[in-house]
C-alpha cells in the first residue's frame, strides 16, 4: 500500500521460484523408439534430451549422422540379394540399438539421474509412440512418392 493513496495495490516482488526442469526421454524409451522406428527415431529423442540439456551441437550431430548412416545403409543394401539383405537388416537393427544404448549410457546417463534428482520428469510413453508414427508416416510418404514417380513419370508398371 502506498501512504499517499490507500487504495493502490501493495508493492510486492515475486518470490524467486527455482526453475523446474522439463521432461526428458528415458533410456528405455530411446531404445524402444530405436527398435520400432529406426535409428532416426531414437536420434530424434536423443536430440530432444540434448536440447533440454542445452547441448544443441551434440544433439544435431547425433541426429544428422543417423540420417547419413541410414542413407548409407540403404545405398549399400540396394542391390544385394534378398537373403543377404535380411541378414544385413537384422544386424543393422542390432547395431542401431547398441549405438543408441552407448550414446545414452556415456553421454546422458548421469545428466538424466541429475535431472530426476532435481525433480524433472520423464516424457510420456505416448510421446514415443507419436514419434514412431511420425517417422513411419514420413517413410510411407517417401515410398508412395517414389512409386508415384516410377508409375506416372517413368511409365513403369507395378
């Protein structure tokens, strides 16, 4: 209250409240996204965690290198026989899972534990499902676009 005007609002400052940390993806969520949605989906979740940790550079490096690795994998397996392609695909999923596990364990595990100690939360599993659906949707659009190009522009038959 002001002495000159008794009807004025009291002067009060805001109480300093500590910033509550946001939500991060857990290691199991990243591994599930990597298994069901490829390395790119797991890298997308890792990128979110690194962004929340204010380490944008590492998150970008992981995300864009996963795209390059996927393109290289598709390019190398394009003309390989079907049996070898199944073997390479299986080994690729195992390598993707191992890569996501090692990145999380060595670069994010201690930061995730600190995040939980400070009262930070874990992202919902539905957000992981949504990320997987997004990646699968993009892949379906790319494949449909490629098939449309082959059929309508190149004149090939299915």
